[in-house]
């Protein structure tokens, strides 16, 4: 959905203010302090959130027009299908383990929840809430993700799932009347998407009554969405199936049980793995501060894959983005004009190619990888990708299940998904559709 004029103007003003502040510091040759870098990073995040909030408002307005209103009355007033589904999941856990609970309380809870569901999905709330739950949660996640929307999405009916690719080039010949032309033997290929599961547990303590669950619903929902978004963008960028000297934990070995690191071992390799490991010719040691040439340099590495701006995207970390604001050729929103079309997370463009800023792209060491025990040098990275050459697949979107731990008096919400990611050529060692500038210096205060 396009942003409204007022929303776009606010974002443009924020970007212009950040750029003016940063440029004035650079012109005066005053390096920014770490506190200033942190403040600017926070403002970047706030701008992205403002854009997403505008999109949310538009979706809610359309939903209301389509009759998909929120609960209009009662205890659950104002809640949508996902809020109700979270409450329903907790109630189900209590019904499976009713020990120590008041049966009358559970009956009232069940009755209230059923009435609320029927008010949002007329006459069929109980039957359709699982479907509506998945759609509502996935809608929230899609609004927050910045990397996943860049690529074509495939809903996988089976696992693995094979996608037929485009035919090979057709041969052309001069035509002669009444003479059959030589046939072209078209090459065919397919791409295999294999989904891998990501699972998280969210334990939360509360009084086991209906009012307490209603009070907690908003916080639980926001936590689910925030963590799902972070892990999806994280694995699409950083996934590496190698346990020893992982590109995110260089110099160490990680396991599938390491908190905060295990997700990188999900089962496929992400975007950064291709230029850093699979085809090192696609990674360039910039070894210099940000400049205008670094954008064209990395684009040149894509060859024929770097021709069409509509197929391309730059992805960079927050620090590198802030430093890039001092480059005149870096076209931020204050230059894009009133009719700018934003990709999710886009805060600028270079020669028509959108620049996506992601918190999931970390500062790296001088070799472009993240050192496990701390980077010696904190350098930036600029990734360029041809979006048409990657596919994201989902065999299962987010599934929410709740169980009750009587001893700890906790509800444990288990959230899982099955995700696949694959580049199109099938030969990463020769793929030229993705490239990286690393060792961009001077981006950390």
C-alpha cells in the first residue's frame, strides 16, 4: 500500500533532519560521538516503524470496509482474530490440565470467547479461528519484515517442492520462404525448495483467569511478531550450515542448542554466505570509508544481473547507512519527491536502486565475517542482490500451541514455522547475482 502524503512528508523530514545534522558534523570535521550514532540509529528505526504503522492503518481500514471488524462488545472488545486465537490457545491448555482450576471460571471463559469469535466471524468463529489466526499473525509479520518481501514467495504444497525454472535461450535464424527453420532444443531446469523448521518457546507466568489473559494478549502478540520477524530476516541474511567458523561466529564452533546462535544452522545458507564463502569473487575488500563509488563497484560485480534497477536492492547495516548520508549521490527520501514508492524498510535509493536498512546485518571484522568473541575491527557491509534470483518458501507459516506447566504455574507458548530459501541457478560457486562490499571503515564511532 502507498503511504499517505502526510506520512511520507513526516518520514522525509526525519531523513532530511538526520542528513543535515550528520553533514554539518562532517563539514566541521567533527566525528560523531557514540551517543550520537546511537541516537541516529534509534531515529532510523522510528522512521521504519512509522512507515509500517501507516501500512497497518491502511490494512485495518480495508478490513473494516470488508466487514472484518474487531470484537464490538464484551470483555474482548477491540480484539481481532489473532488476539482471540492467543486467548483460545491458553484456554485450551487450561482445559487439558484443569487441576486446581475453578470449573465455573473455565465455562465462563469458554462462553465469552465463543461469543467474541462469533462476532468477528459471524456464526463460525470456532471453526475458522485457526485459519484467521494464521492469516492475522502472518499479516503482522509481513508488515515488519524487511528482507523477506524482497523475494518471490512460494507456498510449498509439499516438502521438498520443485519449481520449474524458465526455459533456456531460443536460437534465431534468417528466414527463407517455404523452408522450415532449425528447431531450438530448449534447456529446462528446476529449483528444489526444502523447508526447515524453526521453533521457539515463550514461557509466561500469570494468574490463570480470563481477565489476566486478556491483559497479557497484546504483549504476547507483540513479542511473537517481533521475534518471528527478527529470526526470518536474520536467517535469510546470515544462515550458515557450517558449525565451525560460521560466518556469524568465526573462530568458534556453534551447536543447534546455542541460544542466540542456533538459528544460523537452520538448514540452508543465506544471502551473505554466497559472496563470503560460495563464490568469493563476488566479495570485495573495500578497505576504505563510505563513498559513492562503493555502490557502483558492487553493482558492477553482478554483470548482466545488475542491469535492471527494478530487480535490484542494496542491503546495509544501520551504521553504514548513517555514514552514507554524507554522500551526495546517496538519494535519500528528501530527494525522492512526493510520489516516491517505498519498499518495506527502504530509506533511500542510489540510481533508482532501493537501499534497505536491516538491523539483522551486523558490523563485521575486516574479513567480512563476524568474529565470535568480538570483532577486532568494526566495519560495515553493503550487500547487493538481484531479487529475481532468490526464492523464499513456506511449508508452514507460524503455528501457535500452548501447554500449561502446573508446577511453575506458567503457560508455555510454542511457536514454529517451516521456511525454505534457495538461489535460482543451483550453482552458488558460479552465481553472480549477489555481491558484497565488506571492510567499509569508519562506520563505528
